[in-house]
C-alpha cells in the first residue's frame, strides 16, 4: 500500500477560545461608573420618602406611648378616694386608691355604725366587700383639715380607721377605733382604701408608685421602687381643680415626648366625682 502524505492537525478549541466574546477593562469600568450614577440618582429620589416613613413611624410610636400613659392615669383616677387627689409642684400626682366601697348600716337590727362613741364594727348593706389585711376604711373624707384621710387613722378628727381581722369577703367590717368617727356620711357610704398611688415625672421618665405608707405630707418620690410608665419626656405637668362644692373635680395631665427631633404633645382631662 502506498504511504499517505503527512497528517496535519488543527487545534479547534484554541481557535474557538480566540473568537470567544468578552469585556475589556475599559468596558467594565464604564459599566461600574454608569451603575454608580444610576444608584446615586435612585437614592436621591428615595431618600425623602424613606425618611418620611421613619419620621411617621417615630411620631406614631411617641403618640402611642403618651396616649397609653394618659389612659393608665385616667383608669387609676377613676378609683381615687373622693377628695384625696393632691399635686406637688405640678410634677407629682398622688391619690388614695379605693379597692371596694359600700353602704353601712345606720340603724338596727344588726350592727349599725355608731358615730356617738368608738365603734369597731358595722354591717354592710348590700353585697359583701372584699378586704385585705392592711386596708383602711374611710367615712366621709372631705380632704380638708379635720376630715382628711391623709392625716391619720386614730384621732377624733381622722376619717380613716385601720382594718382588723384576716380580711376576705365581708358582710361585717371590723376595724381598730379608739375614738368615734367625726362625721356620718349623708349617703351612708364608706370606702376601703388599700394603698396610695403616685405618678411622678422625674427628668425624662414618668414613674408610678404604690404599696407605700399613707403620709400627711406628700412624698416625692415615695420610698419604694417605681414602675416606668413613659420615657423620653420633654415636658410633664399635673393640674388639679377641686371644684366649688367638692362634687366635680378636674385633673389635667399634659405630656410631651421627644425622640430624634420629633416631639408630640398630648393633653388629657379627667372628671372626678368628689362626693364623699
């Protein structure tokens, strides 16, 4: 057989690699630069809407925090002993919290409450009242000298007496009384007081205090741990108007909260029935 001529090989893969499309360094730099310009333009257009969203969310959070604090104060004030609200320097509010109330028996049969001599028990007219050890019974608190529940619990001029016994749901209330109570209630009402309650604005915080001893002078702040009610305060004030006949009183609470340059101010008023 005749010998074939020399065989020639061609590198197809190498030729294909030489013809493969690609980016030059200049093209890559141009793409990066254009992308950066577009991103900057988009950021300029989105900055204000995004900032507006965060500002709105911040204001909404401040309004919610202030409204929650004001509603908490309002709920507590609904259970305040008539004529027991007092304010110190417009930044501290205190009142005596009523846990139960009812009407006492004035005449027999049974166990009436005697106002002519020291009496240590009386029958409750109507449903039983829930009493805990350490509570006090108050009859006809006027919040004035000679009829002030803050003044004490034993003198002839004191309208408050310490409860005695184990407590519970009672149809007959027992108390410690070395002297007679000074005044009978025209409506035959009595209240059970469990603790004072204070709201105190201290710097940028509002704190709530309870479960401390009743004192003739308002403690600011009370010597117990307080619970945080509101933060980021920039202004806070309490105003108490007793009313002309101690029947309708008005508590005005003003709060301003500030965060990130945003400030919200809320004013809340609570009407109280001060009929003892």
